[in-house]
C-alpha cells in the first residue's frame, strides 16, 4: 500500500484525494492530463494510460530510479496508516537503534570507501547488522538525530546485492521521518550550511555539511535550510538544475538568504563521498568551513 497523500504533501505536489485515488497533474504528458495514484501503488492517466509508479515519481521530482524506489519504500504503509497525512509516527515517542558494534565485514567495507570505522562509530554512533529480520541484514545502521534526539535510522547495504542500497525506518515507526531532517545538522552552526546528497558525502565533507538523502528536498527540509544565512549546494554531477530550483524556493521562504550551487566538476559516477581527505579539506577551506 502506498501513502500517496503523505508523499504529495511532503514534496509539495498539488493533489486531490478521491476515495482510493490521489489525483495529480500527470508528469508524463506535460500536465495535459490527470493521473490517479491508487492506494495499491498503481498509476493511470486518463490521457496517456498506465505507468510504473517509480517512473512517475522520477518525472515528478526529476530524480534517479534508485531514489524513486527508495521513496516508494518510505511511503509503503499498512492499512492502518493510509489515512495519516504526516510522515512522523503516530504516537512514537522514542526508538531504539538496531545493530551492534560493527564487525570486520562492516569495517572492511568502510575502509574500502576510505573511511575510518572507529571515527564514524565515535562521532556518528553507527552500528552494524549481520543476520537480521526484514531488510536490515548485512547493513551499516546510521542513526538520524534531530538535535540530540534519535528520531530515525537508515541501513546501508554492504553486500551490493540488496534491491535498495539504503533501507530507511518506515514513517510509522519513526519519531520523525528522516526526510524531515538534514543529516548532520547537529554539527552545523547558524551562519552557513552546505547541502550534499548522501550520508557518505556528509561524512567526507564534515561539520557544517548536511545530507538531504537525495536531490528531492521536502518542504520540511527547505524550511530548515531557510534558517541559515548562506546555503551552498554540492549535488552530484548533473543535478545543478535542482539546486537552482531550491535557490528560488528558499528565496521565497526568507528574504535576503544567499544560495549558491558549487559545481565540483566531478566525473559522472563520482560524488563528494569519493573525494580524498585532502580534496575535501581544500573545498572546506574555499567555502570558509574551518
């Protein structure tokens, strides 16, 4: 079951809910038709016909397939939650982090990616799973905080065999849905902030940088960014147009905010998380993150 109303509200997509359908302008035929997302996740437009939901979300948010599939997983809710138009859990006050101290298999994965496991354990509180129920087997568990409160977590697959590289805690089980947060914000000050896509990017770039978990920002994330005087976007190659879109939206939320897109001119397939420590430090100095 797909919670389409919550998805549309979180991503600022105009919709009309009618019984078991959430009707939107069809992104597949250029808003010339209306499409309906059924609670089962099936999509159909009166003008251009049926499409995979992942394809529709890719066109709606201008994102990659892997991000669209993650969003579908995020908004898969049980029948009891289909009528709830908010992404935080219903009455969830606290959660417990799953996993144990990362084992050798997790450490080898992190070292291969160029990270110090002990540093990540100490600073970010990551854990690791081996055999675990549901889809959290063989993952690095990444706690997500709002301030100093644990509100959700993600699991990063280390096998390369999982359908979803990142598996997020479902909204109804979270204190706050992770897309209402900016990962690493507890280490930022109030003058400026830099936005990268993924958690590994944030780990590489360090304090003052936050991960938006992809290039599709929710209204909650934009409101959090609007509190800062200066916002930099350092998205992966090819996503500069998204940064320009968010610059316009942030300017509408707060007069006088400075927003800049930094094109790192990285090759396709390389993102900030792949940079060396030396390269990351150079960028930090240039942006005055000291």
